C-alpha cells in the first residue's frame, strides 16, 4: 500500500496512512509526521500510539480526524 494522504475539504493535509509492505500493519500519522497508531490486518485490530486497543477492525480515520 503506497502512502495514502488524507486531506480536508480545503485540501489541507491532515495526515496519511502507510504500510511498509513487510508487516501486516498500516500506520497512521498526522500532518507533522507524528505516529498516531496502527491497524494490524492479521489481528483485525486498531491500536493507538500508546499501544492501547481502540477497536476490532480498522478505525484509523478516528485517529486522524480527531477534533
């Protein structure tokens, strides 16, 4: 999966999703590149940067679109 950039309606970069191709993880980063968490495809779970389980399934947008 190449880098998928997430933008708001005005075109401002909010963050991006990225997979390194080796692991089963997709990382989420904010616009400044700070790591927000990841989705593990094998385990089907999303964890935040502290490693806390957020949900079963992919909820990475909730990390990038936080108020």
